[in-house]
């Protein structure tokens, strides 16, 4: 569990990968803060990093004032620019002293925050040293000032454009700091509007194209992510983070240079998906944090918005690929041409790759939805949603949530779904990916693995590949 927590925090790009920060986070885990993590996502760990930096150099009674100073500075930078020169910093400092009727030595305060690694100074400019510090303090400021007209308008704009990395991260931290229903309703609305022109994807009804491709696929081909996984050195967690990072780069416009109109349209679609994923993450965090105060009706409404939004996004992405499947096949065939001389073999492998690729995309949608609400406190609400609106998608989301929890593998749940999906190869392939991820990330007995492999029809070659990768990514869940 500790490795997964560290990977999630560092992998978001908000915390540096240096050993000292990993050590600090591990100390936090050992101190018994894991319950806070499970109930309110990662915000408490960012808070831990900040306080760990400040407490050695700030008197206990002065901590709240220094934190407020950083919050005000984050808002000032948000209104101006990420890095400010000495003149702008002096202006901010003077405004701060006037606003709060304080006398704070400017140079001493700057030295304190730079020394604590909250701020950094380079080439005459001052900025927050790490992204997590900026977003944490900005989120705090917004939470404390939601009723301010300017703040409220900015929050609405950010919530409507979650695909922009800065906006999505800001709302994520705002949701951590605020229990205001205004934020919850904004996220519910954002997910409700995402891919609103599409119906929810159905694993039972919407798989005609994919099921045709499935005839060419061996069971081993649907178990692992696209590419030659036997030669990859990434763990499953790193693969998930790489997938997210790719979406974020597209959303930030880093992959848009010299693109055709058709390619730009696809990039915009992926950008919208990135915003959807961020919304799912934030709404899931709200549900985890407020599980004890939200009524059953509100939980069902929010869960429905989260799951349906994800399924609409999946449908939108799949329909985009379905509109030009031959082009996708051609591109994959070009990659395979130099690997095999047989034209028939190339076409067969290309179809396998298409099916595997689409399965990987569906897995990422389902895993993200399940992971976002994976909490023992939410399982009753998720179960109720699945019972009242029974579908293959809802059953997969519920299983994905269960598989993220520590403890014994929910083997009976996996087996039952495997039997239900026996004549639905695409849904079966997503189930297999979810189960294999669990095997790689959590301790699983040999008996359980053999039973699982038998139910999921995993061949010997795939089992060996999984065992090899598992050695490098296993997590026992013990502290």
C-alpha cells in the first residue's frame, strides 16, 4: 500500500522525486495517517509535507499566520503570474501587512520561506518551489473565500475547464479544503455536462465492432496492456501514471504542434477525456471525505453522475475510433510490417492489437471510476447503485472498487463476473485486466492465483509474464 501511495503522490508531478520527500511521506505513513488518506485522497499528505518543512523553523503559535501569508501569496500569484520580481513581491507584502494589520519583516519572511523550501528565488524572481505548495495554498484561499464574487466566478470557470492542468489541480485542492455544497454541486454539474451528447456505453449492447475483432484474439492477447509487455520495465502503477500524463500533456497543448484539423479534433477529444478523469477523481474524493454526512439520496446522485459521466466518455472515444477503424488498422499494420513477412499474419495481429488497445482504454475508464470511490465506507452505496441500476458496467465499477481495497481477494465476485461475461469477450477482457492488476499490486496466495488464472483462462506464457512483473511491483499492504 505504501508504494502505491508514494507512486500516486509523486506521479502526479506535484512532488519532487528526491529521496528526502519519499522518506518524509513514508514517515507520515508510519505515523498512522493512512486512514486520512483513504477518506480524503492525498491532501493530508501534501499538508504533511508543508508542515514538516515549517514546524522546525516557525514557532507553534505563529504557524497559522505563516500559512495565511502563503495562502495570500498564492492568490496574488494566481492573479498576476507564477513568478514575481522583487518589486511585485514588495507590493504584495505591503498589501498583506495592511490587510491584516501586521508588521512582518520582509527579508526575514522571505529567508524563512526560502529556507523551508516553500518558496524559491532565482534570477531575481520569487515563486513557490513545488507545484503542490502552490495548489495547496491556493485551494485553501479559495475555500476560505468562496462567497467572494471574484473568487466564485474563477472557481466556476476552473470547474468548467478541468482539462486544463492548473484548473483541475486547483479544484482538486479546493475540494480537499472545502465541505461547501457549492463545490460538490459544481463537480456534479461538470460531470453531467461532460460528453452529454453521448449515451452511456453498454458492455452488453455496444460491442458489435469489438466482438467481431475478438474472433481473431487469443486469450493471452487481451490480458496485458498494448505493446511488448515482456520487455517493459514499468510496473502497473507506472503504466497508469504514464497514461494519465499523456492525457495531461495533450490537454496542456504540448502535442499540438503541426497537427492537421482531423488530428486536432482527436486531441480535443482526448483533452475532454482528461477533464472528465479529473472530475471523476475530484467527485470521488468528495464522496470519500463526506461519506458520513451525505444522505443516501445524495450519494446515489453523485455516484450516478460519476459513473454515467465515465461511461459517456468511453462511448464518445469508442465512437471516434469506430468512425475510422480502417485508419487505425493501417497505422498498426505499418508498425507490424517489419516484424513478420506474412500479410495474413499482419492483418490478424493488427486486429488483435486493436481489440487489445480498446480493451486497455476501457480498463482505464473502469479502473479510474472504481478507484475514485474505493473505500469500505462507500461499498454499501456502490452496491446499492449496482442493484438498482444493474448493468455490466456498474458491476465492473463495483468490482474495480473492491479490488483496490486491501485485504483478501474478492474471489467469488471475480468468478461470478467471469461466468456472466463468458459470452462477452470485451467485458471479459476488462475484468481480466482489473484482476491481473490486483494480483500484481497485492499479496495473493498461489492457490488464489491458480484459481484466478483458471477462471480467466490465462495461458502459461501469460502467467509467467505476470509472475515476472509481479516480483517488481508487489505490495503486501503491510506497513
